[in-house]
């Protein structure tokens, strides 16, 4: 079971990751990295905290560290996602680690250089034979330089930075505790006491930072586990109910139906073990996914080929030729 606090793994280049992904739905999640999402195809809804935006092809959006965000497609969305640590450029541009961005859609088609640089950075990242972290960092730096012109941002004071670090540590503690104990009986009061908050204050804190209530988060997590067990085992509903932390089958049925729009029994009957096993297999690439999310992550070869075609359709020069 994976965290809704998404742990970003920088496998190819330190402190920086690119992903090419088709998304029909990605449930609310957050991570410590800053994320820039570029919508290359389609149209959808982005929800972050208590705000909702429609985003169209040619649009992008920045999510700050520990900022909850959710994707819902209106038309199938293909996103190029850049995730980076706020410490990425500490040695040359330490101000980046102190910045907070306005999370509001921007048009990267209005600035062709942004598209050029982000495609060149991503192709350099995915081109295994090239293996040039310097080129990736170079183009990524140019992307960030252009984004600073496109997107409103502010520089945090020392006090504000300390508050952000405290928030990150608190969110890490909360999510770790929930994911370690969700199969047991845990309550809002338990977590509030652990954080030395009143029940009311903690309830507001959780909703403000996770985008959903504590009960919704816990039920969704348990339902994800139930869906996984329904897909991969022949365990009885009662066994699955207890294994996921539900008190009884009725509670499981209500939560599962609310989460997926179908009862656990009907879900298992309609899907069939073979189809679900294939789906589970196809999701094994997703280091930070569970069965709930409806998306496809492209591998390095697929990503490079798609981005190269897109680059050639937009720009005539060699994709690895530096721009003057």
C-alpha cells in the first residue's frame, strides 16, 4: 500500500524527475518536491486545497511542496511532469528554495521557449544513450528561469521557511502514522492528541492540507486495500473487511460504494480475476500508485519517442542543439 504522501524517487538525475503520463484520474496526493505539470493533450480539472481550475492543452500549473493536488480528466490528458527538490539549485540560485509559487494555470504556449526548453530537458532525461545530467540540469534551469517570468511567486522569509519545514515534518508524521495503523482502529482524536491539537483544530488542519477530511482519507486508504485484495485474492468479504480495518461488512460496502460507485461484491463479479490481474501488472511501474488511480506511465523509450515527435512538429532544429 502506497502513501498519498507521494514519495518521489529521483532515479536518473539527483533532485529531479520527469514523467510522461496519461491521466484519467489521480486522487488527491502531495509530496515534498515542487511539481510543474505541462498539459500536452486533452482537458481536465485540477483541484488543489479548496480551489478548482479547468486546464486545457497548452496549459501548465505549479504545485508547491506539500500542496495537495488532484487530476480529473474531461478529455484524456497527457501530462509531462517535472518534479524537483527545492534544493536543486542551492549552489547557484539559493532563492529557489525560498520561493512559493501561485498555483494557478499558466499558458506555456504563450512562451514558446518554455515548451522548447522543457522538451529538450525531458528528452535529455529520457535519452539513455546520451546520459548527460549536465544537459538535463542546463535545460531544466532554463525552464525554471522562464517560469519565474510566467508565474507569480514570492520569496519566503526565514520565519516562513521555518513554518514550512515544520508543516512538512508534521505531514510526514501524520501520514506515516495513518499508513502504519490504518488496518487498526484509529481516530481523529488519536491523531489530534499525538500532535497536541484540539480535535476541532486538527480537523480543520487536516482538511486544509490534505484537501479531504480525515475520515475520507482513511476510508479511501482502506478501500484501496480492499480493492487490491478483491483483485488479487479469493478472500471472503468478511476477511477483507477486517484486513482493511473496517469494523463490519456494512461499513466496507458503504465506503467502497461511495469511493468507486459500485459494491465490493459487484466489483469483483464484473471485473473478473484475469482482467484485474492484468491491470495490477500494468500498474507495477507506478512506484507511487495503488489500484485506485486510472493512469498510464510511459517508460523511457516511449517517453523519448513521443517527446521527440512533438519537438520535431514544433521546432525544426536538432533537439539537442543549444538555443542561442
